[in-house]
C-alpha cells in the first residue's frame, strides 16, 4: 500500500477532496496539520488513516518530528504533497531529509523563485519580461535607465500578488527602496495585458494528461493592489500559443506527477498590433481561487479524482474533454452594484452553480462574495459576469 502524507489537509478547506480521491485509489492517507482533530471536516476525517497535529506548520522541527512519527507508525513514506504553494519548500525539505520521491531541496527553488523561472522560459523559447534583482536604488536606476518606467517590483520568492508594486517614477522607486523589506526583490518591465493560464496535470512520465485554460478579465495584481473584484472564465477553445508555450515549459522543467498552473500575459505588440503572450510565472500546484471547481463544471469531471488517478494509475479513468464554459465573478462589499444579489439569482439562477461569502486572508484576492457560473456559450458566461460586476 502507498503511504501518502498530505500536508495541511485542513487548509484550504477543499483539501479533503484530494485526500478522498487518494483513499478511493487504495492509498493510505496520512495528514499533518495545525488544526485540532475535532475541527476537521467529517469528510477529511474519513479519508485520513492518521492525523498528526502540530502547533505551527512553519516550525520545521515540529513537522520533521511529525513525519518521523508517521514513518514509525506506517513505514516508508512514498509521497508527500500539500497542493499548496506556501508549503512547497517545506515539502521539498522533508523529501530530502527522508528520501521521499519527488522534487527535493534546493531544486524546489526553480519552482518558486521568479528569477530562476526565467531560465526555464528561455529554455522553452517563450518570451518573458526583462528583469533584474536590484539591491538598492542605484541598481534599480540602472535598470530603468535602460528599460524606462513603469516597472513592477515583487518578492523573488513570493505567493500571489502580495507585496507587489508598480513604480512609475524615480521618486516612487526611491521611496520603495527606502522601505524595502530585507528580502530579495525582482524588478521587471511592466507588461500591459491580462492573464491567461495553462493549467494541467502531468503523469510520472512527464506526459500532460489534462490541460485547460482560464482567461482573466483583469490583472490579478491590479485586483489585489486596488482591492478590486476578480473575474475570469474557462476558455473552451484554448489559444494555440498558450498551449504551445505551456507544453514547452512542462518539457523544459521536466516535471512529473503533479498539478501545474502557468500564467501568461496576453498583450499587443506596439509595432505590429498583433496579439502575443509573455510568460509570467509557474506554479507547481493546482490553480487556486476555485478554479478546480470550475473545471469540474466545464468538463463534467471530478478533477480531484483525475489528479489521484494520474498519480496512482498513470492516467485518468474518465473523459476529460471540455463540455461548456464556466466562469468566476466576485463582489466587494465596499462597492455599490446595479443588481442586487437576489436579482442576480432570479435572472441567472440556472447558470449559477454555487455562491458563497469568503472570509479571512483570501477575501482580498478572491472577493467578499463569489459566484461560480456555467453556460453553453462564452457570450452568456460574460453576460452573467458583467451583470454581477456592474456598478452604480
């Protein structure tokens, strides 16, 4: 029997779906988390053979001891995963220390540090923004003297769009370096465009067994920085350049047995007027923001089972073609909207799969209230998204 440690199965809350899919494949699922056992969802308790609680998942000594204890109880660990970007380095360190299959440390830094990603984009022959790793204002000015303003600065090893800023002048750049945290930051030329994704799952041979794409209606960075609402839809007819670039990056990295979520800017060439893409970043985990739930609707498939089947059997055991469009729309309570929540449900209730409030640290990026949408056409999907977001 395969022993699989699922790290932090209690957060995000849909972790139980991955655990259940593993259990249904005959896997012995072991959890390490920081939540009290009694607080775990019943579905998660049912999926786990054993759960080891630690006080602080960021304390490596605690999680090391937890892993050692689970090995003592169940024998050799075959896999450890969290499907959460925040814990990728911790997972890799545990794989290294206990010789567990998968990406180890420091190789994992190629998956996390934005500057290291650039070499893989180059290997895949996918364009990307010019960049530098500035230590101070002098370094930044040398870059802007060549590339001009605006520029984007963000932690080289960061999650999402947190602590990301767009600088338009030397004065703003001076203020940034005067207050810059003592961590490496990357500076990039500003790309004016929206984000399109290439998401999927690769098997143990590095073959893509599932792939799909989301098109964002605005910049995720702008959404977080401006505390605005986020909207996106699944693209039934994936753009050829997105697919070609996505396959090339998977090959360049040589990733295996994992979910992935790649982000690209879609922009317009100022000289030719033609649409083009530029690689933004890679994430070796499932897409966040409820996108896995959208794939369930757009493909009529249990995407968590597809992931588990791929890890255990090498390929999914179900049809994975996209059947319809799906979309995501959110609201922030600080805005006034043309249509009330009740009016949206009355008009589009048959197309809204789920709607719910969002609380805690994820609300700034995801929205205070979210809607998951499905429709047979892109036009209908966008109509609903626009109605939800139309403001007074």
